[in-house]
């Protein structure tokens, strides 16, 4: 239930960002993403269990959509978008914590 609420909050913030910023470059996206969106998601990451695949997929889906907001990266595969932006998957992040 906590993951569902975190995803809803993150998607709400992403919607606000989309409505207010027509074009995001890499630096602007990273600032907004790390400040507002990632915090909503990471709140749930610390509580998840790595064997609950649905929660992991649900949270990763938010990050996948967020990375598509950067101008010029939408056509790239998810892993390449992450490399270009210099961020990790949420699963990798949780293994560090």
C-alpha cells in the first residue's frame, strides 16, 4: 500500500512538472527529479522487500517515465537514458542502502 501511495505522489509531481516545463534539458531535469520526484519514490524504497516484484516494477515504471521527460532522450532505451543522466535504477539504489 505504501508503494502505491508513493507512486501516486510521484506521478502527481511529474504531472506538475510536465504542465509547467515544456522542455527539460539534462541539468534542469536532474535538479527537479532529485529534489521532488526521487524523494517520493525513495521514501518507499527503504520499506520494500526485494522479493516483491510488483512493488519493484511499479516504482521502476515511474522512473522510466520520468527519464522520458528529458528532451532528446525519449527515443533511447531505459538503460541508456540512465547512463546519459548519471542515475541508477531504484533496485541498485536499494542494494546500496
